[in-house]
């Protein structure tokens, strides 16, 4: 449409129906969007098979349901994060295709097939309290077409549990490491494996855990080079980082 | 060697020279290294063309010079980070091949050819105070065989400067964004471009900058999905993260 | 009255009814208010058309209702901030003229006409979570006679959305920029526009957002010169700052 | 030039020398600057009489001198902030017109006349330790054409000192209040006066002063409505905020 | 009893029934309490007319009721702080003499007359949100026999309100200043008055108020010399400090 | 089993049924657990008489009940920490042998006799608010076979209470000191007694207590040499530290 | 003088030389100081025998010397705090009567006799690192006429050292307790003694000491009721608090 | 002497020279020290073979030399921590027996033989920057008669280095783990070994390391049960904790 508008303007100039100064003035005022900067929008994921993302927490059930209904109507996949069970139920009433993962607190609707990407990502956790964040990452990976391998409960206090799974990690194209408490796991994984490691600190803990700041700071100060970190509990963000590394159609 | 030792043990069993209980006991005590877990060491960069990394700051000039001399003698490339000018001079006295970047505070020695990797990384900065960290990243990229494109001084208070360079960013395989002050640049870059973005906060600032904690926190809380972050001033780490994304021989 | 009392004292001296030492002693003890420092009170907004402000949060519904009833009785406009829906209902029962904005959590009563001020203020937000604070600002602007233009959901991860609205911003006499997450928006706006920019960080977020301290610190450390900042979630304060800039009758 | 380029393109289309698809492609790639967004640059202060600002601290004397020399050569006024005495001397050697305020740590060069703006700003301090920041503000005001009235050493522990100066404050068009320690002064000033108040916390103090975070937080939490705040020690920023409020030619 | 035990020991020695080495050994092992260090206990307020203090918050209603019942039975006055309304009701059921101040969240029982102390203390607040803490102080003062004068809602944004009450403050033997927000009031009071000033920060606020840390830090960094500070919301502690200054029978 | 597998492999080699290269390959891939590193697991407390530990807080009642049921079925003792009363009831329904301490928030099941260890530990508290943490420590000690002596409510503001109990402390093999508020007790105990002192800060407090960070920091900065510290409220950890000091069978 | 001016005004009115409206106008504009609010100034210590206080740290030697010279010339005693040895020497050159305590970093000049106050204050320290702060307090006490008893090095890790000095403490009219590390001493002293206790945390320490914040927070959270606290290292402030408690002529 | 005084008192009573009331009064006033509480002093290390400890940092070279000289004269061993090279040289001039470890920043004098204790302690470090703290621990262990085994540079990013040394750790009676950066090493060691583990965070690092607070917090939040922690850089304290665990003569 926008391109059409631009084309029409140029055609008017070409046909002598619009003089050059008028065309200049109009061009200068065209919103950038109108110039067809589609790439500007590619973070909005308009392409088929990539979901529209809705952050559920600050929205009412009604708002989420309305957005979902509209997206489904226009044939788009939907990924709703930080969605509690009560809201999920309300959304499902209006969008029956909703699939809800209580542990991940994620709702998804697939109305278009998801194109699989090349590459596999391991999602690793230190303990059982890290599960919700890991599952948010896994659900997000699924919705952007990346296969996830779950490697759970391999914290450093029982280091052999991790060493047992080294083979699987070595065959992954990226590793998301989710850990709370002292946040030590990404350092060990980063030392064992050469591929991209994205660390996710979790907020569950007490005392000096500081709501996840301690594992966050520990991960940022890791002695294993080349590890990167996302915000506390941001399983979604870690998966999206993998999406940047393993691009669609890549 | 280690594999040889293991082979010898098995041959002794096969030849009936060692009974099974004795073999069991010896196996249990073998250091893991002896089992041939060479991959455990791949983060130590033993392969030709990848440098050995030395963190210069906590070491004396003498210590750094000795390590460098030894590495050069055995044909390894060396990357020394956080190396001040005085120490660099002292090191150069014993390792004349040292090349020193004062702005990056990085010393390098290339005695083996660096194998170029596929892929190009843009190193973007918000202001001139971010240069040392950006140059540390760029020098590290060079030493691991990745081509770096410098896009400097494109901070968000003059947004057109960044928009002007969008084409270059779109053609990169990864973007390292270095920013101090409010740390806003990675969010804008992450919104404009779809490829991996690693954000590096810098420590130069005053007042609420808190030695870089504020841009760090801002980057972790970015509204652009899929951005990852490394420690304050850790240009080296950001480059190494790119090394994980664009693997050698990849 | 106070001036009368002072006049009476001076008349007593003039008439020789009061000797000078006694007059001196009495003068020294007069409360300052008695000296007629009416201007001391001008921040209390006694002039017609400017509302009396009530902070609703720490008060009971009954207290707020009583204050409101009294103010309305004496012909004053009222602005109640941080007023939840339950209290609003209770207040409305006794002050039916109350108008309640649930999103802004603001209640207002207009019993006197509000004199419009010269000047227009744009209220800009990064995301939908910033709406309540922006609306508190907008409601406050309305009650002090300033026209507000709402420019919502133009966060930096989709920079073209903001650039599209540049014309509107350029024609404002002041801009209130409300942002949570990384708090980057005021820097970009401050770089694009030359007029007063007051930044308001919001408290909605998680992890390194630190209840709004991170966008607050980011805004204070902005690379765009001349931006000023108010407390986290203080939409009211930002609007009042605009009231100082665009004075009544100004 | 850029506009010329655009005009040339349109003329080619009008003349039939360039077909529409080619024109579309070229338009899409034009840097934004080429579209003539001159206003994007107005924060860079290109207009006569407004200084170019150089942050001295992170730059070497040589760098500052070179920049200054170049700016002076092209007829621009220069304001260098956070410039220590040693660097100032070095700069003066190459730019003899430099005027240096040791207390403000500010260097200025006036090669073009500064157009005075309408309006007067009072710069108020709590104690003598706040002088450098206040003087940085005053020097900046001078360089952007705003008259400054200094009201120094009127901290709240001797409240009469401030009350004595109320008249002067009431006749100002804006008040910059600089305070360290408990940062209480802006609240009292904001209560006494109705015009714009920009508060600047200072970093000099000890113990719970936390390098200025305590007065900063106190100012942001002020009980006087409509006060705004800039970063710790940012006298320059406060003056620039006044420049936004009292615009050039305004 | 303990003294009796010691006397018995000495009598045994005097009577030759116990030899000196045995007496030495026994003395060395006597608990200190047995030596009659009654003064060690004087902070426990065993003297008539001074209440026993019970911190209500971490105790169940049943525990508080049992303690109160027992104390009343033995003729002691009781002061229960941080007592919510529900618990107060439960306590009253078993100790009907309980008098409850909902605003102060304090319960008191007077079964013995309180001996009045010489001296009067002013309890000053900045705003209405500071009332609960001020009332906790006032109730405590009453229970330890000190007359309290309430001077409420005289915050620094309307400085004349405080100046109006200067006479009352000058005639107090001590001043407790309760303030939240920016915590500026104690500085002004400390500058106006020469007697002991104990500052109490309050926890009610938002944003940079940090749960009261900001007014606490501001008060500790006050520019008025000789002000002392107690913990956030600790009205009880401020009153007890006055009790140390104006001793019983003093 | 694992050893059996290894033995079988070696027997195959010995019997010529498996050639050496195949054996090498298989050995390299054997999980470490298979190599019989039983000691790696000794922290998991597989030996009779030592309980399996379950952290109750992040788990549902159902999950805890299922785990408990299974452990009981296989003859293991169970220690469930941070178990609230509601969950305890639910667990008891399926594991009737559960014994619940409401104050300690600890559930235990003893199905095997606990072997007593040599040594006795004193558990000391400053105030009544520290009881839950002290009881968690005492219950844990009991479950690992260590006798606990409770010395409660001996805070430093009444120092004679502690001095009275010095004899008991001197006869302990280790002392756990639990304290909130200013966390001073471990310093005094560490000065009085020569044996191991493990300090536990508690989270109950207000204002500058910072959720236990203040007593934690105070304990870490203690002027008594050789005191060690565990996390806030971590009574379990302190007891386990004593278990390391007084080993089973030791 | 000011009173004279006021008297002249009243005499003019009395003599009919000035009409009442003119007198009113002039009165309203008189600076408050002119109204003779001498008490406002009593914190400035204008009375004979009380020193003028100069904070040495942020001033140059020249500034301090000039102020001191002027004060000495007008017959006033001087107390200079935070004065380093080099500056002291420079000041002594111009004010030879200066007496310098290197440990307290305090300079004093006595040109008028100091009137002794009724009451004695004990200055107590935990360790030798607390000496400078304790001596600053002691020197200040001396200059305001209060006798100080030094009780040094009685930290809680050797509790008997303090108990030995209990008699001296009991006979003091106030106790200043200076402590770093864990800041436990004021709690023990406050429990042992009934008189006013002012606690001063010191900044010497490492790790979790946080520059004195930890002992500060510990003191504010003390379990001994009625203790008050001043800023880190503020020995001067603690002494001035004693000056408020034991007033001149009191 | 004190015991003699007490004996004399009892003899006077026994001889009838002192009546019982007078004896009671005198006893009550005896300083505690006079009662012979020698055990109170055992933390002061009066027994042969245990060093007197001097904290060098806050003392002048002269003070340290004087203390050392005196201790040596009376036949005591001396351990001086945090002693820089310049001071060490000055001390050596007066106490030639001083032995100085530059890396540990520890000076020691052995004039009496050190009695060896039963038990061996491993001192483990993550990296080379942790050496000074580890050596401080090792030197302290030596001076209190405990054999130390150094296991250096076995950080978790190369986990096999640690696993290689497991045998040595398993044969230690206690393990001191020194680590900076993310502080992960103690968790892994605590999981591998059953004996007492004391963790020491170090202050060397940058960015989110926060001067050692991050590894401190990580260690306190370790997922390995029963680990205890000492202050940042407190190698001395960790060794003294081992001294409490492995008592002299034990």
C-alpha cells in the first residue's frame, strides 16, 4: 500500500501531472513507514509462521482476548507470555485454539504452520525452581521454529549430572542455561562447550539471592569467555536471541 | 598420550597381563584428562590460529612478558587485554613482535596466520568515550579471524546518525553495540536489525551512571527482544560471543 | 486581618498608646503569616481555576470524601491522585460531581471554570504499561488549564513510530516523556526537539528494572542535554512542572 | 545538496530518464539526512551565538585544543565543561582567546556575539561546596545568552538567609537550586516560588551522602510539586534545561 | 535470693565451714546475675511506673494476650507497639484495661500510676502520612511520663507553617521530628532550635523514597549540627531516646 | 551396576570378544557415574540414617507428598524444610509418619534409626523472632544425628543473659548463633568461646535491617576471628555445616 | 543594628515623621534578620566561649587561614574539622595560636575562655581504627565546654574489657560510642547504661563493611532501645548532639 | 594477683576481720577480670605457640614495629596481616626475625616453636588473581600449626582441572576455597567433598563483580549444603575458622 502510494506519486511526476517542488514537499512529509522500510518492521514479525508476541502480565484478560481474537482472525500465530491461569481461561473462551502451558505461564495459538529453522537448542536448568523460565524459553523456541532439547536439574553441586549430558550439549547449535541460586551453571557449560551460550538468571531464591541479581551478576562476571546474558526470568528473550542466531530460512 | 595410556591398559587386559579388578581400580583413578576429553580444552584455544588470552591487569609486566615469550616460542598467537602502556613497553622488550593498541589497551602477537571466519561483525558505539571498549572488541575479533566494521559515535540523541548507517548494519552477521550513559543504543539497533546483537555497557560516566550499572541494567531491560548483554567494559567478551556464533571453520 | 493587626499596632505607636520597646517585643513574636506573606501560599493554588490537590493513596475513602465535599462547598476545583476505584466510588457517593479516570487513578471535580493557559504539552509514552502515569499527567494538565496531546506507544525499539510523530512534537511548548523498561525514549525525543522535555520513569517492569530506578537513572544520565526528570511514576509532578513553565495568565 | 540530489532524481523521472522502479529503489536507500531533516540537527546548536559544547574530562588536552582551534577558526563559540587547570593551560596555548573559570572548571571562547535571551535565572546554592556546580551552570547560562543571578550559601539550616532573598527569587524566570548534603533546599525554594525550579544534587559529602545519590533521591521525592531534577553535579544540564524553557529568540 | 546465696557462702567461710579454695571455686562459677548486678537490668524497666514493652508484630494475638495478662496480674504497665487492630481486639478480650490507638498501632495498659518526668517534648511531623509514627512516639512518651506537644503537618514546602510554631519548639526540652519524602524537616528545625533533636524517617513514599532510606540518609547528612537519628518508622525509639535525655526522677 | 557394566566390558576385552579400539570408544562415552564415582554422590546422603532433603517452598503439596511417599517406601528418612502448615497437612495425609514442627516449618519422617554422631552443638538466638530459624537448625541437627542444646533469647542488649550460659557454650563442639536486628551476638559468642561458630542472620526486622542484609554484613565483618556465616534464614545450612565438622561415624 | 533600625522606624512613626502605610510597606520588606530573630542565629554560636566551626576538607589552606585569622581577630574561638596536616601547617603560619591534633584531624584556637558545662561525656571506642573519629568528638566536646572521658578499645569480641569499665560509664551524663566493623558496641553499652547513647559508625573496614554503612545500619537496628545515631565518621556531630543535651549555662 | 586479692578478702572474712556485709559490697564492685575469667581471654591466644595477630593496614610502620618488638621480647610469635612491602621493611629493621610474604602481604615472626595440630587443610583457588588471599590463609594456617595443601587455578570454566585433584581434596580435613569473579568454585567443591568447606570471595574483578559482593552473595546462596563463608578477601578469617575446627591439642 505504502509502496503503491509512492509509486503513484512517482507516476504522477513521470506523467507530468505533479511538478517537482510539490513532489519534493510531499516526499519530505511522508511518514517513514510510507517509504516502505519494511525491514524496520521485521522485529514485529509480520512474516508467516512467526508469532505475534503479547506480554500478558500488565494486560487484562479482556484486552488479551481481544488482541488474540483479532490476530487469529487475520491468520497470525500468537505467543502470550507471563499469562496466569485465570487469564488463560478467559482468553480460551474467546480463542478456543489457545494452548496453555501452566508451568511456562505461556499461551500459544497456531493457526499457520511454523516453518522449522535449521539448528537445535539445548535448554539447560540447574534446579527444579528454574523450570518455569526454561519452559518459557522452550515454548518460545517452538513458536519460532527451533527444536529444543530439555536438559533439566543438572546443577553444579552434583557436577557429574552435567558431565553425563555433555554429548547432547556438544551437538546443539546453541545452549540456553537457566539458573538461580549462585548462577554457576553457565560458567561450567561455557567451559565445556564451544557454541553460543545464553544465560538466564531466575528470580526464585532468598537472602543474598536478591531476586535474581546475584546469579545475574555472577553470570555477567563468568570466567568462561563469550557467554552472554539476558534479564532475570527472561526465558522468552533468551529464545529470541537464539532466533537471531539461527535466522528463519537460514 | 593419555589415550595411549588407556590403550596400553586395555592391551594389558587383552593380553591377560592385568587382571580385571586391578584394571577397574586403575580406571577409577585416572584423571579425566587422561580419558581424552580434548573438547574440555577447546575453550583454551589450542588450535592453530586462535590466540591464547592473557588478562593483563592483575599481572606484573614481568609475568606477562614471561608468558608471552613462552607462547611465542611455542608458535602460539597471543592476545593480552587490559594492558597499560608501561607494561606493554616492558613486554615488547622481551617479545618484540608485540603490537600494542593504546586506545584498546590490547597487545597482540601474531606468529601463526589467523584463519579468517565466515561472517562480518559491526562494532557500534554511542560516543567517543566508548572507544576503548569498542577497540578491545575489534582487536579481539581480528585475532579470532572475524572482520570488524567500525560504526562509531551514533548515539541516540542524534538518531539520524544511526539511521544513516542502517544499510551497513543490515549486512552484518552480528552487531556489538557499545554504550555508556543511558545505554539506549542497543534497543534502537535491536529494533532496526534482525541479526544477533550483543550489548556492552561502559563504565565511563558520573552520577547515576553508577560505574556502568545503569546502562547494563537498561540494556538487560531493553524493549527490543533477543538482545543479549555482557559485563561492563567487556569488549573482549562480546567479541568472544561472536566467535561462538560464527565458529572457526564454520 | 493580619495586616489589620499590624496596622493597629503601628497606630497605637503613632498615637503614643504603645511605647516603642513594647512594640518591638510584639513585632518580634508576630507569626510570619501575620506579616501578610500571601505569596508564601501561592503554591497552595488559592487562585480561581486551579485545583486543590489531594494525594489519595495514604488516606481513607472517608477522609478523601470529607475533604472533597468541603472543597466543593467552597467553590474549589479538586484533583485527587492515586485514587483507587473503590475509594472513588465512596467519594462519588458524597461528591457526585466527581469524575473518575480508572486508568489514571485520578478523580477530579470541576466546580469553577478552568482558565486555559497559553501553550500545549505533548504527553509521549514508550509502551502501553506507561499509560496510567501518562494519563495522570494528562488529567493534571487539564485541571491546570493546559491542553495535552497524547502520543502513545512510540518506544525506541520501533523508532519509525516516533519519527512519524516528530511534527506534532515540534509544535508543542513542552513534552512529557513517560517510559519504563530501559528509559531510552526521552533521550531520543530530547535529541529531536528543542523545547522543554520532562522525563517520567515508570515502575512497571521486572528484573534489572528495579522498580523504575533503572529508567530513572538512565534518564538522568541521558546524552541529550537539558532534559529534566521527576520521580518514578510521578505524572502529576511532570504536569505541575509544565504548569511552572507555562504559568497561569502567562 | 541532499535536496538537490532528490530534486535531480525527480527530474530524471519527470524527464523519463529514470523508470519508476529504479527511482523507488533509490529512494528507499536514501539516507534520512538526505531528506533534509535539518531540524534533527538543531540540538547541535548550529545557529550563530550558541556555543559548541565539549566535554573535557574524557579527552586529552591535545584533543580539546584541536577541536577548539577548529571551532574558533570557523567562527563558533565554544564551551568546554569539566576542564581541569592543566588541560586549560594547554588549550590556551593553541586557543589564546580561551577564558577559564577554575572554580567552574569551565573554559569558554567567544568569537561571535552571544544573543541575549529574554528572561533571568537565579542560581541558588546551599553551601560553599556547591559552588563549582553552580558556577558551571552560571557559565553555561552566560554562553547561551541568559542572565544569571547568584544566590549562594542559603542552606536550610539557617532558613532566614533564604527568606531574605525571596524577592530576588520571585523576580526570576527560572531557578536552578544546587545542593549537596541532605538536598533539602529545592523543596523550600519550590514552596516559596511559583516559577520553574531545576534541582542539581552535588557529589561532595561523606557517609550516607553516597556520592550525591541521597540529595538526588531527596530532590526527586520533594514535597514541593513540579520541581524537576538533573544528574549529580550536572550544572551544565540544568542551564541547558533553562535554555529549553527560555528559547533563543523567545 | 542471689544475694542471700552469696551471703550464705560468706557466712560459711566466716564460720569456718567452707575453706577458702572451695569458696574461690564456687565464686568463680557464680552466674553474674547472682552477684546482684541489678543495674544490668535497669533497661528492662523494672521500676514502678515504667512500662514493660512488647513488640507486637512478630507475635500472635494469643502470645501478646498471655504476656499482657501476666504483666497486668503482677501490677506492671504495658506498652505494645506495632499492634494491628485485629490483634488488639483479641488482647482486649483477655486484658480489658487495654487502651488501643489505631493510628499509632499502639496498645497500652496502665495499672500503676505513671510518674511524670520533668521536661516536655515536641513531636513534629512534615505531613499527614507521618502521623502513625508520630503517634507511636507520643504514646510512648506518655507511658514513660513525658508530656508531648504535637506539632503536625509543618513540612518544608510551606515553610511559614513551621516558622509560625517556632515559639512552641523553643520552649520544648527535646524535639522529635518525623518526616518521610525528602526528610528535610529536621534540618530546618535543627537550625531554628538549640535543644536535642531526634529525627525519625518514615517508610511511606514511592520511587526514590526507597522505603524510607532516602529521608534516613538525608537526616544523617543534615547540614544542621548535632541532630541524631533513629531507624525508619521507629517512633518508639525516638521517645525512648528522650527518656534517656530526661531521666525518671531527673 | 555401573561397575558391573565396566567389569563386563573389561571381561569382553580380556576374552577377546571386544577389540581395543571399540573398548576405547565405549569407555570414552561412559557417563562418569558409570565409572563408580560413588563419592560424587555422598552429598546426596545415600547412607542409612541420613535424611533425604526436600526444599518445600517452591514445590506443591502434591509434589512433596509424592516424593515423601516414595522415599518412605524405600526406607529413607526425610527432612522437608520451608514447609507451611497447609502443605504439611496434605503431605501427612499420604505419609502419616510425618512429624511437623510449625515453628521450624520443618517436616520429618524417620523410618530408619538415625545414627548418633559424636559431638554436641549449641543453638543460640538473640531474640524470639529468631526462633523459626533456630528450630530449623535444631531439627536438621536431630535428623543428622547431632544433639542440639537450645540457648534462646540471650541478645547483647542484656549481656548478662549470655554470660550466664557461658559454661554450656564452652562444653559444646560447635555453636550456631542465630540473630537478626544488628547481628551482634556472634561476635560476642566468638570472643567468649574457642570452638566453631556458624552465624545465621535472620530476615525479620524493618528499616535498615534490609531483609537481613545488615546482620549478614555485620556478621561477616565481625571483630571475632574465625567466625563463618551462612545465608539469611539458612538454619538448615548452618546445621549441615556442623554435619561437615562432626562427620558421621566420626 | 537591626533592632536599632526597627527602633528608628517605630520612633519615626511615634514622632509622626512616617505615616502608617509607609511603615507597613517597609516592615513587610525588612529582611527577617532585621526583625531581630537572634535565636535563628544561635546555631551559629555567636555567644562567647562557643567556637565558630569550619569544615576544613573542601576548603583550601588559604581559605581556612583567612577565616581563622579573621575569627581570631574578632575574639572568637575556632574549631576546624577534617583538617589535614599540610593545611594545618599553612594555617598555623597565619594563626600561630592554632593547636593541631593530628589523630583527630582537628585544629583549634582558643582566644576566649571556654565556659565549662555541667555534665561529663564518655567517649567509647571498639578498636584502634576508631580513634580519629573518637578524638574528633573529644576535641569538639572540649571546645564546647564538656569534659570527656576516653574509654578506648573495648570492642565486643572481648566483652570483659567493657564490663570492667561499667562504673565509669554509669557515672557519665552521656556516652558517645564509636565503632566500625560490625558496629555491635552501642547495643551492649545501651543495654548496660541508662543515659543518652549516641552511636557513631566509622568508615574504616573492608568487604561487607561498605564504607561504614554496615555498622551504621546495625546501630540503627540496635536491640537496645533509645540509642540514636549520627552519620559515618561524624564525631563532631555526636559531640554537638551532647551539646544540645547538656546546654551551655545548663 | 586478682585471685590473690579475692583470696585475701575471703581470708579476712574467715579470720573475722571483715564482716559479711562489707565483703558483699566489695565483691559486687570487683571488676570481672578480678574474678579470674581467664577463659574470657583465650581468644587472645595467650597459649605458647599461637601467634599474636596484628592487623597491619590501619597502623603506621612505627606502631607495628613497636608492637612486634615488644611481642618478640616477651617470646610470642607474631602474625601481621595486610602489611605492605614498605612497612615490612621498616618493621624488619627493628625486628630482624620478621619473615615477609609479599604475595600474601603477611609478616611473621617465629620465636617459639609452633605446635602442629592434627589435620590438614586444602587451600583451593579459582584463578591467579585469588593468590594473595589464598596465601594469607596458608600463612595463617602455618602459624597456627595446620598443614596446608595448595590447589591453585582450578576454576570452573575448566572443570577437569578440579576433578583431577579430587583425591587430594577428599583426604583433607577441611577445604578453604578462594574465588573471585562469579564465585562458583565452592559450590562444585562442596558437592564433590564431604568435609568442612569455608568459602572466601575475593575483591579483584570489575563491573558486576562489585568489589567481591557478587561472589560473596553467590557463595552464600550456594546450592551445595553446609558451605560457610567469610568476608571478602578474609583469608586470615578462613584459616582461623579452620583453627576452631581443628583445635590445638585436638
